[in-house]
């Protein structure tokens, strides 16, 4: 199995290439990775096109949910989008937070940052900013965000615990996140779990669903809620690149599954400290 740094380098290399692909190419693959299928396979399937702020130039078809729809963004909010790509979720968030708010997109892929900045400039969005950086060490101060969103990104990060700790750090007291991600129920076959290409394709890097939720809780978040979940079915022609016929049949008949979930959680609010704040 590759080391954490090797996996991060793999993801960076893949997503530098993906930034130059169109949505149709990415939508016919595992989150834009090169394990392309002859079947119709779009891991996202959620439709952004009717949401205010949507622009097709920023939609690379890389998501696995629609977290901004559930994120309870209010006018004037400061929103951070983790793994912001070409800016799709950031621009949807901007339509919610408005001219009085601010959106900060963070991505560690230079080509994505350049593309997102061009998209923002063309649209004259001066309160949408894109910063290159690692979401395990965000280039953002503490207690600055009202809302954090992310779409199919944490499954690509080896140190998910570090990311949730960073989300807790950057959120204001009482702030919250809405994150769409890929999780597992049951164990993937070893050949899938160890495949670097499937890691870049958002699958083998996914956590067990229960472990994922417990990680959120251990990092201090409260009111953890699954806002949406759906099954993800990988087509046979992708699976057959990693599994022989017997392994494929066993996997499809077994209990292991792959899901997209959108999770909401809050950072606890400030403690009551005055005569008028408690009943």
C-alpha cells in the first residue's frame, strides 16, 4: 500500500489532469480518475443546474452529493469550501451568502486553483477567494467560518482525523459543516482497497461509515446528522480490472457496500457566561 505522502502525490497528479478535462469525461469515471466505464456511471447524479449560482464552467462532475443544498448558509456568512476544485460549490455558496458574506475555497491542486480564480474573475465575484493549501493544514485562521462545506474530498485524504480537527479549529463557536463524502459498509476486497487508482477514484480511500461518524464525534462536534445517503454502484467493467470472476461474484453478493452520505454537524456554541443568556 502506498504511503500517505505517495497517495497525496497521486491525488495531486490525477487532479491536475482532471482540471483540464471536461465534465462529460469526468462524469464517465470514478470521480474523474482514469478507470473509465462503458456504462453510464456518474458518481454524483445530483443535479446542480437548477441552483442559483450554478455555472457549467465550474462544474467538473466530481462530486458525490450536493452539500450546499443542506448547509443552511445565511446571508453574510463566511463559508469555507474544502477541495474547491474549479469553484462549483463555492459559487453556489456565494449565491446563498450574498454580497455581505465571503467564500474561501481551498484546494491543493494548482491547476484547479487557477481554473477557479479565472471562473471567479469572469463573474466579477470579488468576495469569493481561492487559496492553494492542504486541508489538513488550512491557510485560514481559527474561528473565522460560519459554515464549512466539502464535496467528495475527505475520502481522498489519508489523515481524515487531522481534517476534522482543522474544521473544528476554523469554525466559529456555534458554526457547522455539511459534507458529502464516500463511505463503506463492510470490507472492500483487498485488491480494491490497495489499488492506488481506485484511491484517486474516491473509493479505496473511503472510511467505514461508523468509523467516519465516530471520528466526527471524537473531534468535538455535536448534533451529528446524516442529511442524505445513497448507494454507489461501481460498474462491472471497472470492478473486473481489479477482481477476477469469482471475486467479482463474491463482492456483488456480499454485504460490503459503498455509499455517498451528506453529514451535518455543529461546533458547540460559546458557554453561557452572563445573567441574561441562561434561563
